C-alpha cells in the first residue's frame, strides 16, 4: 500500500472517531502520517484544546484503535496548530 493510500485510510479511520470528540464539544482532524517514524499528527479543536483528558484519550483511545488496524502506526502527536486554535 502506498503512503498516500495509507494516509487516506488513517484519515478515514480518524473521521469515524469524530463523534466521540463531538460529544464533548471538540474535534479531531488528521494532518499527516510520517511512514518513516510511524507518527500520526492530528489537530484538536474546540473543548479538546487544553482538556486534561486529551493525552489519555489520544493514547488510550485513538492510538490503540488505529494500531489495531494499521501496524505502521507507532505514535500519535498533536500538531502545533492545536495550541494556537481554540475554535
């Protein structure tokens, strides 16, 4: 599978998780996947920005869900945009 195909599939999987974030008045958006490092970068917005549960939700929820489907995924990180946007 090409990097573009994999990124598209990861983005779709993250889109399926959006309702969980919307329940708490937040959102998650896929930014990019680096196949060399296995890192997915996401942007959080709304109530998720600055929420103390964000790290746990990303690591225990989003990352583990994605790792079950994509063996290439090793880590999840917040994009810098997360820290300058509270929309």
